[in-house]
C-alpha cells in the first residue's frame, strides 16, 4: 500500500483495527459513539381529563348516542325488590278466588291463594301468624325435581328474571303465581327455612339458625344474639326513610349503615343467599338513595355489593358509585371500605353478556380513581393489575354480538392502565401479569377501534421508556408488524401515530435485533416513508402536530440505520435520502429545533455508508451545503450533528474542498474549546480528514488547531482512550506523517511528548481506566498504535 493510501486509511473518522478479525467490546462501544448514534426524544404529552368524563372530546365516541351515558339521575324507584309492596304503601286486597297452579311434574302446590310476604320487622303484625298463613297450605319440600329442560332455561336467565318457589324456579312461559317477581338471590328459601319461617342453615354444622328474632327454633342462641344486633340497626334505617326524627342526619345514617355492614359480616350474612332477610334490608337501603349524601350513598353501595345484588339493581348501584367517583373530592370515600374489593370482584365474577353496562360503569369508576395516588396504592395492594389482565382477556374474547359494549369497557380499562403506568410500583406488574402481551392481543382484535388503539399506544409509549417493559414488548410476537398495520390504518390520527412511532423509536434505540425485526416486516420501509411523505410539511402548510410526527418518525429511521444491513439499504433508498434533505431545506433550526437535529442525526447515520451508496455519493455536496444551515445556527446540538456529518463526508476530496472554501474549518477548530468530549471527538474527525491535504495543514495551523488538539489531549484524554486516539490521529496528520513539518513550536512539542509518555505508561494508564466505562483493550488496541508512532516522530523532531 502506498504512503498516501496508508495515510488515507488512518485519517478517517474511524481508526483501523489492529487485528481486523478481532472485534473487542471497546471497539463496538466506540463505533456506536463515533458515528452511529441512537436518537432520543420527548415522550408525547398526554393531557389529563380534568372533568372526569367517560369519553373525552377527542374520542370518536364523544358525540355518539349508542354508548352508555355519562349523566343520569338515580332515585329509589329505579331499584326493584321482588317481594316489596308498591311504593304507595297501599296493601293489596286478597284475591277473590283460589287459583290452582299446575306445573308439570307437580301434583299440587297450594290449596289457597298466595299472599305477599309480610315485612318481618313490622312490629304491628304478628310474625308467627303471618308466616303460618304463608306456608300453611302445603310443604314445598314435596315438590319433585323440575324437568331437565327447565333447569337449562334457568341457567340462561339472570337471577332477577326468575320466579322462585322454594329451591325451584318458574320462568316466563310457565304458569306462575301472580305475586310480584323477585330475584333468586333476594327471595330464595332453603328447604329448612320453609319449615321454620325464616331461617338459615349453617353449612359447616348442619344446624339451623332462626333469623326471625321471634325466639322459635332456638337451636343456636349465638346466632339469635347476632341478629338481635342487626335488627335495631335496620329498624333505625327504616324509621329514617319513613320520616324519622331530625337526628337522623345523612352522616348518622352513614354510621348506622357502616355498623350494619359490620354486624352482617360478623354474622356471616354477607354474600349471596346467606341472609334470609336480604330483601327487607335491600328495600330499606334503596330508599336511602333519595337522600343527597355521597357518604351515605357510598355506604349503601357497599352493602348492596356485599349482598350481591344483580340485574338492574347491580347496574344502578354501579351507576351510583360512578356518580360518586366523578367528583374528585369524593375520592377519600373509597379509601376505608370494601367498595374497591367489590368492584374488582365484579370484573372477575360477571361477564359482558349479562352485565355489560354495569361493568362499563365499574370500569369508568376505576379510571377516575386511578388518577388519585392514594387510591392507586390501594388498588395495587388489592391485585388490580392481575384482575385487569384477566378481565381484559375476557373482553377481547367476547362474541361479535357483544364487541360494541366490550369496546366501551376497554376504553375505560385501558385508560385506567394508562394512568397506572405512571407509577413506579405498577410498571413491573405489566410484565409479571402479562399485560403487555395481552394489550397487543387487544390491539389485534380491536384494531378498528381508534379509542382503544390510542389508549394502548399511550400505555406503550410510557412503558417502552423502561428497559424491562421494553424487552417484554420487543419479545411479543408480531408486535412490529402490528404497529405498522395500525400506522397504515390510522395514518391520519395524529395522536395515535405519534405514540406508535415513539414506541418504535424506543424499541430500536437499544436493540440491534429490534432494528432488524422492524426492517424485515412486510412493507416496513414503504410504510414509514409513505407516512413521512404524508406528514412532510410543505411551504405554508405547517403544523406542530405534523412536526411532532416527523420528529418521532425520523428518530425511528435514525435508529434503524445503526444496523449495518438496514443502514446500507436505507442509504441506497432515494426516497429516504430525498425526504430527509427536503426536511432540512424547508425548515429552520430556530423554529423546528428537535426536528432539524433528529434529521441531521439520521443523515449522519446514513452517511456512514456513503461509500456503498450511489445515492449519497451523488448528493454529498448538496448534503454538505444543507449542513451549513446548522453550522451557522446558535444551537449547539445542531452544530454538533452537522460536524458529525462533515466527519463522514470529509473523507471525500470534494467535500474537503467545500469545507475549506466555505471556511467551515474555522468553526470546527473553535469547537475544540468546548471542553465537551463528544463535541471534541466529532471535531477531531473532521480535522483528521482535512489534514490529509498538505495545503490544508497550514490553514489549520494558522487557526491554532495543533495547540488546541494538544490542550484537549491533556485536559480530556486521560482515561478516555477513544478520544485520545482520535486526537493523536489528528496531530499525526497535522505533523505531516512520514515527512514531519514543524507545525508545533518547541514548547508545544515538549508538552505533547510528556503527555504521550505518561499515557503510554501501562501502569499509569490502568490507574486512569479504573472505574471507567472503557476497558484497557481500548488503550491497547486504539490508543497505543497511533500514540507510539506520534511519540516517535516528535522525538525525532525534538532531536
């Protein structure tokens, strides 16, 4: 190899490897640092919904009438208890005739007309006589089992739609009593309770407990004493709804409800079918809803959920809780009761087919509460993330007939997870509870739902900034192809597009595998460049939204170029190079700083492959001209990126002549005063190449380049052997190589010799490299070869 060819090889922005077949970790790190650099950017801003609405104005559902309403009014008459009397208080007269009911498989049910059950706590009516009249006719225990097809119908109807007689149900279409309907959970009587009035059976001991308070069947005095505690509390509430004393304030009634909850819990009467006076309790609780008190309403809701109301009552209770949660001042009411537990339980227990609207308001409540840090900690303690994962799995697997309501619910749930993703303690749970992969499956099923897709993209844009979550997302099958498909389908929905691009930028910022996986997806380059063209601002057609998309998109391209195969392909893509150059031409650093810096960084990464790219070779002078705009700006980041581009392109003689002709070399020399290692490194790359040409050395010397390079080596070189190697390379070229020219005065040469002597001492070098990011291999393979040669040449000059 000739002398000039050898110099050309040495003076590029990258030093030749001492052992080309051996690639050290230091060289890999150094290569990324020198030229191919991943770009960062700010995460898109997500405004908070200050008004606590189900759907913000930006939602496609905001003006739709076919989705659940955000506003409604609730009163006691909206609730239904199957065995309650009409609200007028008028007692119905007995029927004038006896009707015999015939049921297939039953010989005889009753010889007399059924009567509505009397309120057991009504002290004006004798309990024993009323019950005797109700159950005297014939025992329900003698009923044979209903036919199998009837049982199947029972499974298909909600409990509140069934008419219950003992342990058997009669349904619409089957003859039934004409008494008001009651839900299964509110009126079902066990065989043992039929024989004894009202009572319950202890499932553990088989003993029957009388809950009537009448003293009959005193087989369990402890249970009677527990009911004796419950009855007065219930009577207080009844008196209040009937127009009690002024002492019955909402606050007092709230305390009574809390005591009632505790008493029922202690007596093991919460839950379905555990309390045979459940209907009477619910009827009283529903009447309390007419009192305007969020605190009281919360206590009522807590009791109703604990008693497992169903059907329309469950829907209205969920609406009531939702109303309470709309006011941020009421968040404290959720912190000291079981409502959160009940709501999470509903999500696991119920399904969209039967309770879709109730689940919708349940999810809406959680969305509002997830904006409160105190409540968030409570939710996390209650395994809300695990519940959300299982609930979302149910929602994405619903039948097509229920996709609409499931989509409404998913909008609320994904907004909840979006809020939770801001919390440090919640982020690992997205991984451990498989929520990241589950959300990708949601995107696949609901890819046409812009609201769902936008919320999930917001979650990913937040989580992908953290390594553990980013890795989990990158390992999700087909996530890159999915994102590209969504970018195509929703290309004009800016807030969705910008977040998907931000997520892709995060994925490709640290992983070479991610860069290649994205590139090899079907039509990936075409999709990204088509999107680039759609959002490319024209003269007089500029918006901040379009700029934000381009900032994120250009960052993805810049990061992808770090992979050698991808970078080579993009450097040879005429449309890609043309769009990047067009952005630099149309915009200014002052108005579009981040976009211009990211674009320059993308071009810098592309120009690393300029020798293999005919497109860049043909446009290298145009690119050099565009870089002047950045060099002449007052923005340090823009100047730095332009310098890096010149470091690559200045390997061409035409570009070196352009730099010298336009006095860019003066600017590059001044960058050595920045005392910033990265900036000095980039400037060294340009000066190393410029010093290839003998006429340029004198110009650079006049600008004080040699002295500034020596100062940088002394001030910044110790321990940073990559920078030291590049500084020595620039000095070597400045000295003329094999034909030394005394461009340094005696004092500077002596100072440089002393620095080199110290740095070449292995013991001294090891002290500098201790606790540094770069290993001693960088000192041995990168710094020593050029430093030794420079040291030898300078020693000869000094002699």
